[in-house]
C-alpha cells in the first residue's frame, strides 16, 4: 500500500494529476483534479489508495486522510465502484456526504452521477452510524468553518471546477453561471444551486 505520494504537480488533467517524485511520474486519479491547478510546479502531498483489478492497477489520490477513508467506505457499498465513489467526493465537501448519510437525505445523494434511489438507499443502509468515528475531523471542521465563508468568486470558481469533474460540459455551465453570479454562496451552495438549475 502506498500511503502517500509527495512531489511536484506537473500535469492537471480532467480525471487525474501527474506528480513527479524524483523523476518518476505518478498518475493519480482524484475526485476533482482541478483543486491542484494552482499548485502546478509546486510540491504537494497526496494521500493515495491503490486499486488493483485483474486488468488494471490505478492510484487514487486525496487531499486528506479523511477523504480517503470515506472513499474506502463508499467502495464497500454494493453498486459503488471507484468511479462512483470519486464522483460523490468531487464536490469537495465530504462532510456534507456524511451528513446526508446520517440524515438519510436520499435527495442529496441522488444528485451525484450514477447514484439512483436504490444506490442512495444502499449507501445509507450500509454506512449510517458507521461514519462518526471514521471521520470525526471532518465533522468538527464543518462546525468550525460554518462562520467563515469562502469569498464568493473563489467559491464559484471551485464549484464550477467540481461540476466539470462531475462530467458537466462548458456549454451547460455557461448557461447557469450568470444566475450563480447573482448570489453569494459557499462552494457547496453554488454546486447545489447549479444542480437544481440544470435539472
């Protein structure tokens, strides 16, 4: 198991980043690779999960251990594979996923690509009550940061990047952007609003 990769970000692609570690380039699939855009040519530490299949070995990367832990928990849910788990984490707000599971908020979970009502119900059945001890730092962090808002322009930019990572194309985002710019929301707020507008 590779615990983490520390090195310079040399590429940011739609699904992955490439991190150069002493001349060896690691292709690391991330929930939202664009969060590393501003770290190009800078040294980062990405926590990794190595996924091995008969025909494939792939590294998945996360900014925190908590994100990786939630990814691993999601993989244990019937019907959720690595692609689906990444899509759920792509909003950049894993604590909201935890809240949705604990509160049995199926409507929140079905907004993610590949998650229908049946899968949302399965996520709740499999994980409710099993995440408090697993991601306590995320829950505490959410309480501590609810007062501190990200500046609206930065939050909107992060939200649009997350939506791109979820598979929405530029044409779709251009339609909703003017409506989003009229409001001052958190990153998660912009994502939720955009998803409502695109329904």
